[in-house]
């Protein structure tokens, strides 16, 4: 049988995931709330 406690202790996340997380957290992307805010501001002029 698989010893889940032992397997979890050996687990190490992939470097690719860590790199992706870093890129996502430090990237300033426009999201839907930014788009809605822009539309609402432009509509009030």
C-alpha cells in the first residue's frame, strides 16, 4: 500500500510552478474590474 504520509513528506513542487507563480504575482495585468472601472469613469465625462 502507499504510505501517504511518507509520500507527502517527499513532495517538492515543480520549479515550473514556482516560476509561474512568481511571474503571475509580479505581473500587472488588466482584469475585468479594471475594465469596468475604466468604462464607468469614461461614462461619467
